[in-house]
């Protein structure tokens, strides 16, 4: 109010207020209220007092954790690199939150091969090695069934961002019938990549154009793979191949793209004998053993190292995650893995490496731990969309980023076959791809073993 009337002496101001109050005129009062000159000024002062009081009250209620170390663990360094504006803002926010709660946030990097053993050992002792742990879903499932991880409902409140706008932290897909995991939102997904340089050199149609025209399916994919498999220097040997990948994952992805799953976690049922899985296995077998369009660099069709064979630059199409593209020497495009006859665009790949953050049972004051972690992401939203900096570090063509965001992200089906000890996915693929056995007979051969593995985990 002082700012409003600073051209008048305080005495004159008092007279005006007195006259206005004494007049009692409805018009004057209504006019004053609607414009917020007098009453609004008083309200502002009151609100200001209330706001200040509220701030003081909130500040008084912020717990002083006495220098406690809040540990956030993964098998890589989660410390913001500070290379982007978002990273720098988060580093500043972390420092602010540390001061606010009198804590130290420590990012713990444990080698992947040691990670789960460290978690299991410390969880069993009731003293988790970290307050928040990154964990793959396939590792989280057994831990959840053993009661070693807390559901989100036990460490969040209705006021937390994750239960509101969820633009800072979001719930990740449910597992074992409840929500346990969380992470910052990001738009990524696994697609079928292709070597743009080879496609241009061979004058092959761009898969993205085929997709946009509604022509992207298994038949078209096979057609391109066959066209790309060539002896380009006429020495009698194939030197460019249509496809490469780790055959186990290839089957997982094509099964998902056909509407099936290697194991049905929701219904605790094996999926090797599912007709959709069998159809996908027949297609993958045809890739490897009939059309012979797959480059097998190691000489072993089921070797996981084949997932990196595409990096040689002589493969037209390949299944790969975006993080595998960091050291390639050619331009790569991306398109969804084509749907099979039983598939839909809602599911295009199997996400068997899904991971997110979890809070172990035994963590002291998990609600405060989560609140602190969530607040470290309460920074200005500099990116135009979640994960922009990361995607632009992997892809230079906006068409690829648009393809991922609009057609691939969110189309992965969580797959947990690795969670079931003794689940025979490796033997199943080995018989079909390496030994060229009948798909139907192989499914029948391993059906009981697969179901037994599912049942065993469920009884823990």
C-alpha cells in the first residue's frame, strides 16, 4: 500500500482511508474491493505475514539430519557431470538441499559384477549399502519377493511430486503387483537401427519412410535384409550383411513385437510355447538359417558379443540400444522394430534391461530420504522435453529423435525371464538357431522346465 500511495503524505493517506471507511457506500466498497486498492493491500500484508510465518514454520520443521550421508548407488557414476545447463543447475540444487537438511549426498559407483552381491549381503544384514539403489527389474523381482525393497507408497506422501505432476520424478512400471521404482522422466526406447551410409550406397529405401507410409513389417524388413546382403567386391564372399544382433535378444524383441512374451510374469506362466513366441522364433530362425542374412562375427550365433557386431560398419540393420552408438563411424538411423502378424504399435520391443531407483527395506527414515532426493531435481526445466540433452548426444538427426519420442519410447514390454533361475531361454535359442531344431519341438522340450523355474521363484 505504501508503494501505491507514496506520492501522498501519510496524514493525507490516513484521512482518505478514514473517509472511505466512514462513507459505508456500497459502490465505494465494491470498487475498492474489486480493484484491490484498500482491502487488497491489507490482505497482501496479512498474506505476506502468513507467508512469512509459513516459511518460518516450514523452515522450523525441516529436519536437521546432523551431517548424515545419503548414499545413491549405481554401477556407474550418477554424479551430474556439470557439462550441461541442467547438470549445473542440479549440482547447485544438490548443494542447496545438503545445506537445508544438513546432509551430504554421496553417489556410490559399484562395478556391475559386484553390485547385486553387495546389495544382497547388506540387505540380509538389515543394513543396505545405500539409501537409494539403481537396480534392474530382473534383479528387483526376487528382492521384492523376499521383502527387501519398499513399495513407493511407504516412502512418499500425496504431496510429493511423484504423486502429483510427476515432472521431477516419476513412477516406473509396476512389478510384482505394485509400484516400487522411480526415476527422473526420460524419453528413450530400444529400436531397430540402420546404417544410413550403407542404405544410401545401396540405394535402399529408408526404413523411416517405409514406417511413415505404413509399410514397415516383418516382410519388408526381411526384404531389405536380403537386398543388403551382398558380395560388393565380387570376390565370391559376402562382405555386407542385412542384419546382426545377439540372437537371444533378437528373439525377445521380435516376440514382443509380435504381441508375445518369453515369460508371462503377470500370470506366472512360461511363454516359450506361446504361439506368438513360436511364430517369432520361426521368423528369427529364418533370418539366421534360411535366408542367411545375419553376420556372425564370432562364429557363434548365440554369443552375446554379436550385439556389437554392427560397429564394423558392414551391417545394414541391427538391434541396439542408444548407448551402444557412442563409438560408431557411420551415420545411424532408427525405426521401431517391425511388428509381426500378431503385434501392434503399442509394443515394439522387449525391455529386459529395464532399471530404475529403489529404496531398500532397512533404510532409516525412507520418507525423508526420498523427499531429499526428489528435491534435488526441483530445478528450472531447461530442456524442451525430458532427456533432450541425452538424446541429442546420441543422435544428430532430429528425425531420429522424433521417431524415438513419438513411436518407440513407452513401447517396451518389461521382460523378466532372467529373474527366474534355470529358465531355459539360452538352451531354447541354442537348439533353434545353432542346432537348427524344430521350433515347435523345442518349445515342447523346454516347456516344463520353464514353468518350473517360474513356479520356484513364486514360492520364495
